[in-house]
C-alpha cells in the first residue's frame, strides 16, 4: 500500500502521463503546490478531487489510500456527489491549422469541462476581434469536431486561403438562380466579410459547444 498522499499523487500523475506543470494547469493551481504535496511538504489540498479526476484515478484512493486506484477512464472520472469532469487541450492560432490537417500537436495547456464532450474535442483561443462583441480575444471556445452544424451554431472553418475562422453558421436555403442550396459563415463584427458557399469553398471542422471567458 502507498502510505502518503504525495506518493499516491505522484503515481496518479505518472499514470496519466502528466508532468507537475500539466496537472497544475489543468486544475488552475501552481506547480509548486503539486511539488509540495508529492514531496511531503504539504499533506492536504482542497483540489484533491480535481486532481483525481484529471489523472483518471479514484478520488477516495487518492485521499485515503482506500479502494482501487484506477477509474473507468484516463480522461474522465465520476466521484460521488459531483458532476463528471473532463480535461481537453487548448490550441492557439498557430496550432489550430495543424490540428485541422490531422497533425499531432503537443500542448501543455488544458482546461476542464463539467460534462464529457467528444473524446476528440479541444479548446481554441480567440485571437482576433472578428466575433466581437460576443467573443473577445483570449476567450476560450470548446470545439466538438463530430457535430453537424444547425442554424445559429458557431463553427470553426477554413476558407479558400486555409484561414481558420470561428463564425456563425447560417443555412440560407435554395438559390433559384444557381439552382443550389447554400450556406454562409457570418462574422459578428461588421468590419469582416461574410463567407458564402456559392463563392468560396469553405470547409467546416467542428461546432462550438462552450464559451469561456479568461480575464488574464
């Protein structure tokens, strides 16, 4: 039996393949707090349940050493009395294009979600003002790559230039002149143009399911 919280936390973190910094970012804490626990300089934390969920281990085992270590999923866990919490990676502007091309992208930034999304979901960071006033630079948006857009949804897409955009999706119906259905990608900021499927071969890669504001 592993006797201390620090030893159990270290084992849980290694089981999840996370560094101390990874875990600290996932639970919005300082790396030093993780280090203090693992090295026995501190023997308690108010974030033990979050640590257990993020590393995919049983919260009671991490807190007391009782029961089995491993829960059903490495990414998600359910603890009695709390909702399901999952952690998804955060990608920034220079990384998103690579993700959409199917490349493997490594990030040290993660953000938890209360309620499991698609296993391939990820957060993007808003980098420009094209979707103001609803979406501001530095805001986070959770993208589910396996959802089909419905009217009013916000989507992530690329246009003819491979530019990655977050836009509001609009089903415009049937164009009698061209004899085809068409859709549009709408920028909320009027200074940015509307992208129209009749004139641009844009591609949608996922639907936004959650919006989170980060102040700093």
